[in-house]
C-alpha cells in the first residue's frame, strides 16, 4: 500500500511517529491483520512492527484480537479522534498542575538564582540574540514588556500594530497598571481606528507618517528590532535582533522623545 508523504505528515498530527502512522493506515485499509502482514504492507521493518503495534494499542488506536495467530483490529478514526482529544486535554491539565506546583517552589527559586548568577558573569556585549519567526518574536516582546519597570517604546507598521494588539494588548495593559509608561508609534489610517481606540486606554499612541521601522525599547536598556519588511516576508521567516545595550537603547529613546516624528 502506497501512502503519500503529505498524508502521513497530516496523520502525525494525531500524535504518531512515522512508523506508527504507516502501520495504523495500513491496518485501517485491512480492518484486521497480523503484525507480519502490516509490516509488509506499510514497509516497516518486522523487528519494529511489534513495538509499534504495542504503542498504538496503548494510545488507543487499535486493539488486539483474541486467538492465534495474533491479529489486530483498527478502531474507527472518529473514535480515535475523540480519544486523542481526551488524552491531550488530560495531559495539558496534568502539566498545568505541575507548573502551578512549581510556581514559587524551591526548585524555581534555585533556577532563578542560577540564571541571575549566570547573567552577572556575562559580558553585556554577549547579551545579544537572534529571534526567528513572528510567533517567537511576539513571545520575546511579551517577556520584555512584562519585565519592564519604567518605560516601553514600540514602533511598528500599521499592519504590525493590528497584529500586536491581538498578541500583546494584555501585557501592554498590565505594564500600564504597574506604572510603566507605554508609548506606541505607528503610521496610522482608519484601518487601525478601532485598535488605536483600545490601545489609547493604556498607552500613548502617536501617529507618525512615513516611518516603517519596527523596534521595541524597554527601560532604555534593551532593544529588539525587526530587520525585514513585514509586508514582504512570511511570518515564519521574520527575524528580530535582541540586544541588551543601555547606551544605544537610551540614546535612541532620547532621540525619539526629543525629535518630532
């Protein structure tokens, strides 16, 4: 049985590896089959087929048929989907409980101590990094803003402003509630009217025509700047540079505050 690679990749979304996906689809095509038959049909080494079938059985994708020789029965995909959803939900709840227990624990305190000691030993010039992909960029910006104590200055495009409102509005609001001065600069039109209206509740939004730079300065100490045109790059390939540089960050912050944009 030949199964397209693209189809197998989608099957992996069920939480299966390559061999598991091949064996399961092979069994679905047969309904009932032996390990040897499935190995031949799926092109999976016989030495691995029993382990794979055992794993599929534990995950609730198949059941073992009583009798000799040992055969396996495929469970309907719709039922498998419900089982997968239930398992993922339970795993997420368990992981959430573990993380809640770690919050404020001695382990977390020790990890924070290690990190603080490590940072103290690092040369400031080494505190730089490259962040790839827009999702990771937003995650990093979120962390920067959460840790802000005095100020946040964000410059972005109008499309970027709309996206950041969706992903970062909560951290902007919390920063404002902590007394952090949040300033947002963007070239605005009626397209972002509703977004700006909401952002103005907890930040100073300024309309700057003709500027399309994208960067974020926090506490005049660290800066993250995006190096590509967001209208010409796929979100997965967007790139940001993060630098902990008080001299440059504070200088740029002063220029923004003193010069009319």
